[in-house]
């Protein structure tokens, strides 16, 4: 009787230890991505880009290239999204 209780407690402790290690690894792996920041472009480059985007020839080229339309992100996830996350 005591052996089954000890086995049960050992199994639960093993599961808790495994979950704790998994969370620790996830926290360590995710931290470098949060500290890196993208370099900001100079204002001259941004102005050049805006001028190019306003150019009728560039607009015509973009439409001829057939850039896909930007899809809107739904505000509320659907049940199918939840199943994909699992």
C-alpha cells in the first residue's frame, strides 16, 4: 500500500520537474529575441522610399507585378484557429 503511494508521488514529482524544466528552457530561449532591436533607417532613406511610392511609374509596376492584397487579421480567433494552436 505504501509503495503505490510513493510511486504516485514520485510520478507526480517527475511530471512537475519535467514541466518546470520545459518552462525554464522556453524562457531562456525566448529572451535573446526580445533584446534585439531592428536598426532604424535614416530619414533621408524614408523620404526616398515615400517619393518612389508616390511615383506613377512605380505604382504601375507594382500593380502590374500583381502584389497580393494584404489580408485583414480577424479580431477574434475562430474555433479552427484554437484547434490549430493545440
